[in-house]
C-alpha cells in the first residue's frame, strides 16, 4: 500500500492487492487478491471488491456494494450503496449507478451514463 492511503479497522486486504496513495478504504470492506485500487478512490464500509478488479482514480464506491471479479470501473464513476456489479463488467468514466441496481456480467456501461435506482441491466 502506498503512502497517504487510509484503511480502517476491520478491513480485509488480501495478498497481491495494490492500493495506491490518496485512497480511502473504510471498515468492514473486503478487497481480494489481484485487485487494483487507484489513487483518489473512496471505497465505503461493507463493500466487497473481488479479485482481478480495477477501480480507477476518483471513483466512489458506496457501502454495501458488491463488485465482482474482472470488473473495470473507470475514473470519476459513482457506484451507490447496495449495487451489485457482476463479473466482467466495464463501467466507463463519469458513470453513475444508483442504489439497488444490479449490473449483469459482461455489461458495458458507456461514459456519462446514469442508471436509476433499483434497475437491472
């Protein structure tokens, strides 16, 4: 982990994980091996980020969110609490996904897209 990273108590960060500077990872979060969390990212409490996931700078992942393996979340994306993002999903920069949304595996979400709450895509 790089300098300037904040990791709260109760957080589990597995081997092979890269967490860059300026990142905030809150308590109760699980970050699996092979995950890359880039600078300026906020990952809130109770979030699960699976192996092989890439979360880019300036991204906000809210509490209770599940991000499955192989997912790529680009810079400036906001994923609101209670969202489930399935494996292989790619979210382009500036995307906003509201709470309770389920994103199916292999889904491509274009830049600037806004997904309303409780949707399934």
